C-alpha cells in the first residue's frame, strides 16, 4: 500500500529517520517529518508496525535521539487515544478534562465579533503571516505541520479567546490525517484545558523567526508578501507607509491589517 511505501521510503530508502529530531519542525518539503499520519489515522498502518520498523532501524543502522522522538510521537498519539477512552464526552467539552470555568470563551455562533474573526482565521486572512500561511496550506492541501498546528491553535484559543472546539472542528473538516484523539486532545492541550496544568501560549512572531527565519515558508503560501525582506515578512505591520509603498505591500489593501495586537493578547493571557 501507499502507507507501506511511504514508511519504506522515509525510513530505509531515504534514511530520513536518522535526522528526524532536527527536521521534524520543518515547514516545507516532503521529508521534514515522517508524513505517516494519514495512513495511521485511516488504519492503513498500525503504530506497532511502525515501531517494529524503528526497532529494526535501531538494530541495523543507528539508535539516536531521532529514533527516540519518532517513537515518542507514536506514544503521544496512543496517549491521546487513551485519554479519549478514559474521559469520554468530557474530553470534547468546552471546559475540557480540567473542567475549567475561568475562561470566557467567545462563541462565533452568538458573538458577531468572534464570528468575523473566526471567518478570517479560516480563510487565512488574520493579518498575522505565520498563522495565515499555515491555514492556507491546510485549506489547499489538507495538511499542516505540527509546528503550524500549535501556533494556529494558540492564536485562535489564546490570543482571540474563541472557543477552541470551533478550531478543532474546522481542522476535522480539512485534515487528511484527522484523528479524534490527536486533534481534539492537542487542541485542548494548547487551549489550557487538556493534559497540562500549565497555562501556555505561543509567541507567534518569535516562533516564525525561529522556524521560518528567512520567511521562505510564508512567502510560499502568501504570494502577496513575496517582496518583503526577512525583517518585515513576519511583521509587516512594522513597516511605515513609505516602506509599504516601496515593497508593494500596503496593509489593508494588498494584505490585511492584523486583527489584534499580538503583544496585548500575550499580556492579557499572562
């Protein structure tokens, strides 16, 4: 099957497993992560079969941090499946398994501002390039990197304070590797209602600089920003009007103004 072919190509033919730890947070290309998730989600590959392949790879080639991390991700997937079985409906509840009632989530169904923001988020038109690039990739391909999913989820749940289940449900309609436990479990985790007692958020611009330093990924999915240099590609709002005209990116015309002040949202979250 295609899943078996992918496993063979990734682990053995391309020897990409050797570098998994250092490439798993990549954003562009076919080999930056295993890309086994669609076949795992569909039941075409079993986690045990993949583990046996990794065990054999460790015996025949190398056992290193990369093989550890791929197995860790399989265990994390199984852990989310276990949590789904353990908690049942509460796993999918707004207040999550932590039963938090201290977060005033906005509901796009009844709040016009939340509805407008949610629709812009779904279209990849938030005015925050790293968020928009990832959402547009999802809309076009049905896939998004793990790093992208975390940042996109954090923006919706922690910066916009929109009911995290809305985002999880949207992912459910788009992802080629949709799995209930992994999808809703990781959304709840990022939103602070899942398996983590800490309240955390992602500094999206900092994440973009760390994982898309020169802006190659953003420019790929946001062609309207291709003329921007690395200094501005992740923060176009930092340009003055003269710079916007010079680079051919006028905010509000060629690319949206950011829908919120990110720093203010982080301060509110803290």
